[in-house]
C-alpha cells in the first residue's frame, strides 16, 4: 500500500491513505468499547492511536506533502528539517535501502544539514 505513495499518480487519494482505516477502526473500537465497559486503559490506548493518527496526518499530509496548502511558505526550522528528512525517505522507491524519516523525532543528521544550509545562506547574504 505504501508503494504508490512513492510514485506520483493522478488523483488526490493514494492506496497509502487506507492506513487511516487500519488505525481508525481499532482506535474507535477501543474508545467505544472501553467507555461502555469502564475500561479506561483501553480508552487510553484508543486515544493514543487516534493522537498518533492525527499527528501523522498533520505532519505527513499537511506539512510534508502539502496536500492541503497551509504551511507552504513556512520558514520554521522543524518544518524544514522534517521535509528534508522525508525527501531522503523518498529518495529510494523500493523498501531496500529506504530510510526512515522519523516524523516527530528526526535524526540529528537532518537537523545538522538544515543548520549548515542556514549558516551558509546567512554567510552569503552578509557578503552581498
């Protein structure tokens, strides 16, 4: 399902979007059944799954892939780092040699790359 996410196809939706159902159904069931039976640990598990899904949607679909045009011109360092890390994730079409982009906890090498680029840009702008 994730493969078509690495190959641009026509249309708004991808097979990758089906992961929403894979996480939403257990989340909803945990929250609903846990609430009905007073099993608040189960409700918490469902809420955790939902929180992860919301974070994934916000970071991956809105910030990284800009499927909704909200943060298209952001100069925020975290946004630039996570976009660069995800670009490296997309560098490999197949899962072999693929790279995890981290989503919320991004590897230090990506922070360093963005920081170095920023320093080079600032040095060039002070020279002109």
